[in-house]
C-alpha cells in the first residue's frame, strides 16, 4: 500500500521549528562544563570580610563617614583622577553600611552561581571585574565630585552579561528556565533600585554603567555550551579583559580633572576647629577677667591666622563645577566673617571702643547664619 505520509510535514518555504532543549539536560551540561561555581562565594566572602574588618576598626556599620569611605578606597574623582586609579577597583568591594552590603550580597548569591555556570569561572570573574570598573568610570562621567562605593555596578553587570549571553545564544536555554530566571532577576533589580534611593551615597550611575558594559562584555564572552566552546572560554576571557581594561583606562584619562574640594574642606574644617578652640576660651577668659587684653589679642591673632590660612586654601582651588564654586564661596564667606569678628574683638580689647564690641556681636550672628547655610548645602543631594 502506498505511504502517503502523516500530512504534518512543513510546507515548502517554512523551516521546521527546533525542539526546545530539555531543562534537565541543560542543567546537566551546565554542571558538566562548569563543575563548581567558586568565584561567586569567593567574591561574597571577600566583600563580607572587608566589611567586617572596617567595622572592627571603628567604621560605623550603618552610616560610615565620608572620611572612612575615602580611607578604605571609595571612588572620588579628584583623587581617582589624580594618581589614585586603584579606587576604580577598590570601590567595587566597599559598601556604605550593613543594609547596602546585605542587599548586594543577596543579589550576588541569587544570580551569580547560575551566571557563573553559564559563562565558566574565569569568564564570569572577568565579567564581574569589567562591569565593576566600567560602573566606576561611568560614575566619574556623571558626577565626578561625588564619593561613591558599592558592588552594585558589578552585580548589575552580571544581569547585563546574562542579557548579552541570551542575545547570542538565546535558543540554547529552555523556556522554563528563562521564565524562572527572569522573575529572579526582576526581583533583584527592583531591590537594588529601591536601596539606591533608600541608602545615601549609593551610586545609581554605576548601576546603569555596569549594566550596559556587562551586556557588551557578556556578548563578547558568550560561548556555545559545548566542549569546544568550553575550551575557548579562558582565551576569550583574557582578550576581553585586556581590551576592556585598555578602553576603560583610556576613557578615564580622557575625562576632565577637577579640584579636590572635599579634601580642601576637610583641611578647612580642621583649621576652623583649631581656631575656635583658641578664640572661644580666650573670649570667655577675657570676659571673666582671667587674662589681660594683650593675652586676648595674642590668642585671637593665632586663631585669625588659621582662618586666613583656610581662606587661602579655598582661594587656591581651581577646576570646580558650578555647584562646588557655590559651596566653596559659602565656606570662604564663613572664614572671612571669622576674621572680621576677630579683628573687631581685638580692636575692642585694645581701645575699649563699644562700637567695636557691637560690631563683633553682629558678626557673630552672621557667622551663625552662614554656618546654617553651609549645613543646608551639605545636606542637599
């Protein structure tokens, strides 16, 4: 009898739809080609250990100060761009409080193991580092004079790397795994976006930079899930690392350099504290008649010199943004008012002229108002 076929053959001009890959076989191949995901737990351990050491040395576990963040390697344009490029790297392992590191390490653990198995150990490490460095560079582009830190750029780079892999090898992943993975990634992205608005000094720009650069690196690193693809993973990863590092550092050197306002303000604060420690007790001692007018003048002369030094330090800054120029002017005006008050007080000590004393009291009111203006400016995002 003639075989007429099943009647289900594809019509001419239409290709047969490929069968979906068995999820169990896909998972088996993941574990066969990447036997153990050791990079993810190692990165988590390094981040947690570093945070523990920071807290152990006195850094506040909830809201570390800017000074502490800079000491431990936070990214800050005027320092990074003036000989401290290592901050691009160290900032990727530094966190701004316990909530920040908790969210980031949760995201790293939930997503890292699978993506590491997908790419392989060495390519995954390259993806993490390239995305982290890229996020740090983008941070400099967006806000050069902001202190920033966190592994979020590198973690978003993992998500970007996954997108890059799918753009190249989408048909190799079963739909059931894609759906589960998509839900997991969406949850983590929402959590990281939320913490970006809840925790101060979280670098949202680094998130976007890490995501985009991770996608590009992931596309370049992606290999077929075959024995031949596995053999090509490490050589491809080395090439991607070298090319990415060259491009990122070249881009960093092309960025404009800015004056270190934060560093100058730290010195100004120190000089002001020293000057106030001289001036206020001297004024109190003089009012209680415990020191002579000459002794008051001598102490105020020392304090005045410190405020003059702070003014000169501020005047010497260059290459500041418009926002920084405004903040510098507020500090400069504060120092000038302090100098004028010291002059008026010394004039009263020498001459007992009541108008000089009145002028000194009026200047104190202006100093207090200027102090409030500075505090408000430092609180503004």
